[in-house]
C-alpha cells in the first residue's frame, strides 16, 4: 500500500456520516394499564427475531403475570420518520436495518414513500447522494457529460460568456417529469432517481 492510499481511505472515512443506531422503547401494556411504566430500549437495526427477543424479555419481566400485549412508546434515531404505537416488528426491523446501514438518507427515502415497502427495496438503486442543492448536482452531472467542452467547441469565443445551461430550469423539469426526486433537509438535499 502506498503512502497515498491510507490518506485517501482516511479522507473517505472522515466524510461519511456517523452511524445511526435506531432504537424503540417497548412497553408492557398490562403494566401501563394498572399504572406502572415498564419497558426497555431495543435496538431496531436487527432482524425481527432479535427485536422479538427484547419484547419477550419486557413481557417476561412484567409486574403483571401473563403479560402479552406491548406497544412502542418511544423511538430515536429514525430521523423524519414517525412510528405508531402499534408498528409491526417486521416494519420496525426493516426501517431500523435500513437506517443502520444507509443513515439518514434511508429515513428520508422511507418517509417520502410512506408505507410502500417495495420502494424501500430499491433504495440502493435510487439513491444519488446528498448535495448542497439539486442545482449543484445537475451542474456536476452536466460537467460529467462534457457539455462545457462541447459549448467551447461550438460557440464562438465572443459569445461563449453568454451561452449557459439554465440549471435551475433543468432541475425543475427533471423533478416535474419525475426523473429526479429531491428532499430538502438541514444541511442539504437528498437526491433520488424514482423507483
């Protein structure tokens, strides 16, 4: 490994977003109904069996014998997503694992598509990245197409300063025709190709 490789790897890892570990606070409804608050935080970024193990432990340690009912009373690390009290374990797991693997972008994508779990399976194919703005992405996209070189060759030098691609209009048209989905968040815009 050359001296340049570790620096490149170090730079790439420092630019990654911190790992998000979504959790749910599961409560025993039997305890709640008699005035006790009994529950536990359970990691959501695991398979459903792991979440069920945590739920069963909450119910097993209940002060009310034979407790069987539970609910999600709180959650953290799900970003813009809202979970209901009676969210299924399978959905909690699916969302938690997606966020654990892909970060805030997955939460934004899941929020945009609501309860369309089929769309969630296409996240990796759809995700473009997080950009300062949709226009910044389109400018980079155009640069990669070589449009500036083509314009330099085709337009006389005396007119070149006046010939530009209207990136704002292009963004608007791409969003209108459905070839680009943009979701604004703090610190930028998450961009996706539609599923």
